[in-house]
């Protein structure tokens, strides 16, 4: 399974934590998008753990940007908790460090 959803996984009320444990590439995006969309209306805070992502491409970036856009549209909060080296490299290459406010995660 590429995505584990930890609903109400902490003391933060309304938190849903997504743990990605495989690739965020064009081959997995549609399934991941559907899983994420399934719970978006039920929570106010989202945390993404990308520490175990081994392959990450521009489709993964598109997924994150689209999710972030929807979170902002609904006035909800998004936090990137951890990133693997491939994710970090591509996020820096595309200049998305400030866009996702991930300086403290690096």
C-alpha cells in the first residue's frame, strides 16, 4: 500500500496524517489522489509524511500542489512532517521549499 491514512492519530483535533511509504510517480498518483480525496472533507488539519518515498517525479509534485490548493481553498491546514532525500531534492529543484513552508523539515 502506497498510502497509510492515520485518522485522528494525535492529540490535535481534526488531524489526518498521510504516510506515503512507496513511490509518488505517475503510476501511483490516481489511486493516491482518490484516497486523499476520500477524507479531505472530514478533517481540518493534514500532515504529510514523505520520509519513505523512494521515487518522486513531477506527478508527485502536481499531486502535492493540487492537494495544497484544495486545502487552502477550504481554509484548512497542511504540514509536511518529513521528506526523503528524493523528495527534498525535487522540491528544492522546483523551488517549492517556501511554497510548502518546509524549511524546518529539511
